[in-house]
C-alpha cells in the first residue's frame, strides 16, 4: 500500500474507539449541588470510582470538563495486563517483595474485576483473554527477561520464558504472561456510565472544575460558576489541576505516544506484544464489523518537545510494513500519559494531611488496570479507611525520595523549557501556508499562528495558562502543546487537556494582535 502522505496527514487523527461508539450527552451542571463524593474526571478511573462508590450507597457526582471517556481512555491501546514492561524485578529490588506483591495483586485483580463488572451489567465490550508478551532484540536484555520471569513467578503471576514470537521480528528472548485480556474500552465505559445517574448520583459533562475551597466540606467551583459541595473529593482528571497541595507539577511529566490501526493481508496470531527497548513498539488486534484491525503503537516522546510529530506516525507505518503486508490504515491517533518519578502511579490521599482529598494519576502507560486499581483502592480507603494496596501506590511514599535524581532532572527540564521558550527569537515572517502552524513574532511579541484549509488565520498567545511555559506547535494533531506539564490547546485556543483550566487568548488576525497581550498594552 502506498500512502499519499500529503493527503493522508491532511485528515485529523481519529481514535477507532471513539469512532465506533456513540457520542454522549450528559447534562452540564447548572445549579449548586451537595454530594458525598465529588469525582473530577470522567475517564475509566473516575467512572469506575463512581460505580463502586455508588454501590456502597454513597451519593456521587462525576464532573467532566469535556465528554466522558474522550480523553486518555478514548485514545488508549486498551490492554488489560499486569505486565508493565519489566517492572517486577525492579520493584522487588527498589521497594521490596511486599510492595511488589501489592502491585502484582492489584493489577491481576483489576484484569478480572473489569470482566466481572462487564458480566454483572451485561456489557458486551469485546473482552477476550490474551497472553501478554514482552520481547527483546538485544542481548543485554536476555538476563533481565530471565530475572523478570523469576520475579513475576515469585509473586504468583503465570510467567514463562520464551524464545519465539509469531512475527518476522528476530528476537533474543521474551517473557509471556498468561490469562491477561484486552477489550473495547469505550463499549465498556459508556455502558457502565449509564448505571450512574439516578438516586442522587450524577454525571455532568462540559463541567470543568476550576477551583476547590477547603473547609469542613470541599466546595468545587465549575467554569460556569456553579458549586459542588462534597465531604470527599477524588481528583481523577489525568494531570491534576489542583496545585495547592502535593506539588504534583514537579513530579509528573507527560509523554505522548502514537497508534496506527492497520488492516493486513496476514491474520493476526493473537496475543499482545511489546518490546523492552526504545523506541517502543507494541501490537494487539481488534475485531471490528469491517474485519480485523491491528494496532501498532509506540514512538513516545515528552509532550511539546519536538514539533514534527508526523514523523512518529511514519515510523510506526514503516514498522508495520516490516512486519505485515499492510493493505489499509483506516485510523491513527495519539495519546498522552502521565509519568511518575519512580514508575508507580500516585493513588491514595492527595497528601498525608488531606484525609478527605484523594488522587489517582500517573498511570504511566498502563492506565486500564491502574484505573480499575484506583477505583478499588479509593473505594476501600473511603469506605473502610484502608486498602491492602495503599502502601505501594501511596502518593506520599518515602521511596519517591529515592527518585530524587529524576526529580531534579525533571524539574531542570521544566525550567529549561520555561526559559527556552522565553528566550526563543521566533522568525519575523508570517509566511504560512494552509494546514501549517508556526510561532511568529508579531509586533515584537511571540504568538502562535495556524492557517486552516480555507486560508483563515487563527492566532493565539502561546504562553500556557497553567504556569506560563511557552507552547509549541504539534503538526500531526494540529494543537499547541506545553512542554512543561503537558497542557494542550486547539488552534482555536480551547483546552484539549489540562492541567490548564483556562483557554488561550486569541486574535482574529494580525491587526488585532494587541488583544492577545492585553496586560502589556
Ligand atoms: Fe504547566 Fe503549561 S502545563 S505551564
């Protein structure tokens, strides 16, 4: 299959999960309400929390800034696995066997809990049992894979060492976990979400939380100025927007990864595959009404760092062609993951001093099981006061200190981006073509311009509304991306993802540019 790249990349990316499920239309909050638990974020973590807490008899409200399941959940690979690359030997070495056991138990339980919930609610979500295989093409990883088989097996996971995979990829060794699964995340979550609204429980869409007031109860203010009073609050909004506690913006960094969904001449042999080295390459398949899709995933990088993002899709297409006879590429999309300093999510109390404020974030690239873990863990903390997995996921864990080096490196990187953006001397020209985005210097000010296919110019102030870093253009997704904490904005300045809670200011054309910098004029 030959691709006319100019034509192919002219179309905006589209996730198969979103394209194959209906749009949602939950109401926007238009009055003040009172609930037991307010949950900020309507992805897999937030909706699963709402489901489990409602089952415990609590009144819950999910506040979603956009539409539920359209963020990370709508752009995932949707693997349900406890095989998170080679994590168990590392966990045992760095945190000890007890905490490694908690992580293994939590994720293995999550795989089967999603199946149980789907069955309880008669949800057909294409859930199928699959093996998960991590392979290496490098000699230096052979011993690591062998160590990982021992580590995972010692924690009760069905892990084995194998030397072949059914693809024309020359490998040195691989680890196989049995009894893992895959599913269609939106078929699952959209059906589950329907069980929430009634009996004083709610889902609100286009209801962005912009502030939290603390007192005997929490009071969340929405972008429309409505108030949600709650005894307890869970922040499950991917990158946390609430900066008063926890300094999360210094210990989470966002990464983007890419997915192309291909149709191939060969039948996919089953299983979910990932390599152990960089650049990441991962494979799974999905049955659809129009035949089998193979998802080819990888090529991650820090958000906002690198403007030519089309090249990541091209790299995946090249890899797909090496492995399969590619007949069509009907979908491509990208996703964003929150990475933590020690590779373990932050799930639990927001800080050790906030007993009624909770967080679920930093799922690395393993958000499906870790979202379900969040729901079970936070349900247990809220209802019973403790969870058997709370220590390994504790957001205030001491082992974070062991990651001090990454902490410094990450923050140095953010500072570097902040300063770099400001010192940038963007070109004076406004030579721009349809479909192109650029940073320009207009009237001496840095501004971002995108020209749409009709030739209309969209100009934004490129200073991120979160903490002031300078945004960069993302050519593949046609968005303005922040290199510091990963906020993303459309070319019309609207928030695609936080932590920013305010849109970018805009000007209609170069003549109204002063509108962008009203504080300076
Ligand atoms: Fe924090 Fe942009 S996301 S400064």
